[in-house]
């Protein structure tokens, strides 16, 4: 949201014009969608990193 409000103030109106397919979309909905995407990315990244650092407890069976 920092980019769309401070750096490029024309970004959000252009985005809303290109996305609006008859829906009532405003800045709050865009912020909510970005937040949900961030939470989902954080959750998936956490699960992946947990698998990378997991201890292996399999018994080594050499035959």
C-alpha cells in the first residue's frame, strides 16, 4: 500500500479502472486482498521452512 499511496499515486485509480467489471471495488478491499495474500504466503512459507529444518528420526537399516 505504500507504493500505491506515496510513490505512485496514479497506480490505485488505474488499477481500479482496469479491474472494475461492474463490482464496487474500493481501496479498503484492495488492502484486504493484499493482507490475505500476505498471510497465505507467510503460512505456506512457514510450512516449507519447517519441513527443511525438521529432524530426521528414521531408523537407518543397512542390510
